[in-house]
C-alpha cells in the first residue's frame, strides 16, 4: 500500500513539474486592470489577447497574464493598480480611463497601454497624442460627434430636442457631453441634459425624459453601458429612440450607434503592445491610436426597432450591421 502511495505521489509531483515547465522562463508578463464588467470592455480584452496570440504570444506558454477587475469600486481599483505595479509586469493594459489614471499614480516606468479611453490628453495621461512623452499611450474610442449627431438626424429627421444622459463621475463622458452640446448648438437643437451618480438612478432619470425629447443620446459611458437593459425598458415602452456610443450598447438595448467596435479597438491595442514587447518603439514615442471616423460602422438593433414600431431608414438597413441578440 505504501509503495502504491509513493508511486502516486511521484506521478503527481512529476505532473506538477511538467505543468510548471510549460511556461517559458522568459515569458512576457502583462498585467491587466479592467475597470468593470460589461461587454464592451470584455470585448476590448478579448481583442487584445487575440492580437497577442496570433503573433506568437500565448498564455500558459510564453505569456503570463495577471488580470484584475474592481467592478468600478474606486478603493479596490487603487489596491489592484498597486498590486500590478508591485508584480513588476513588463507591460500593463488599462481598460477604461479610471484604470489608467490609477496606474499612473503608481508607476512612471512600467509601460501602460490604455484602451476604451476617449481622450488621453484632456485627462492628463499624455503630453500629446502624437508623442505621449510619458509611460502611457494606447487606443482611443473617440468618434467624431458630428457623425454621431448625423446619425441622430438620420433616424429622427425632424429632431429638435435631444436628451443627453451620462454618469457625472465619468471623465470621458463629461468630455463627450461637452462635444455633444456644442454640436447640437450648431444645429439649433435643444439639449435636455441629465446625469446619474449611480445605477440606482437610471430608471427614474429615464422616466424624466418621457414626453420631453425627440431622441436620447448616451456616450461611451461605462456604468450606463452595464445598465442598458434598464434604459431599454423605459425607452421601448415610451418610443424614445436611443442612440449610443458603441456597438455593444446597441446590442444590449440601444437603437443605433456609429463608431466603435471594441474588439477591434482591443486588437489594435494588442498590435501596439507587440511593438513595445518586441522593442520596435518605446511607449513615450508610440502615438495614441484613433480609428478613422469617416469609415466608422453603423450598428442597429432590429428587435428594438420592431418592439418600438420604429421604421429604420433604408440607408441604415443597407449600410448598417444588425447586432440584435
């Protein structure tokens, strides 16, 4: 019996040793700090990982990933940022503005690549988009607000009053809100603006728009992206066309969007990570990546349109991508 146990123990130790040896001792170590859980940010991460894998870096072989997600809790976010820096990762991916800002407070040496961030310059992450000058660069989810308001007008040709909903603590949402207000002013549209401080306010705030607007615009706002189901219930019941900042927000309950595909954005961030990993450039010289707004995709949700009895224009049906689940 003892002999059998000894054999089993040797086999177990051998198996464990074999598993440990599968990770290259020179493996690249990448930390990931994702602000919260929702589909757009998840897609960003998946695109990033796929870009690395397709170029020879695979987790468990020559790549080690340390993943952290504080679910939008600011104190936990700071603790997780410290952890990733203390691990001395070769590079850290920051998904979301607050994630990048927390990491910025912890290190000025480890390369940090951001993604799902709208404006790197205005929030103080870089010295310029062309030459970041620090240890932070990345990919922007910015899409020209004029194009997004063109989509509003395409959907609601006689629009006069547009609702604007965003989270008051989201810095990139505040920047987008300012851009939206300026664009609406150019067109002579009135903006009915509402903010939330937490997700418990979504339902009441949505009800406050009823009968007061022709359409509602929600930018790429992380908390609201995670709460599109609540937005959709009120909007559909009261025939409010909701135009949003990205494809996954349409998939989760918005009517339409133009611009960002977060998987592609994450993939591009992965491509840029490879440039750092392979010593093709340094982070301070790597320009912030912006998608081409002129070639942005239109996304629509046919099920939401049907539920509302909303007739989508032929131009959207012909050129757009239906992301209804």
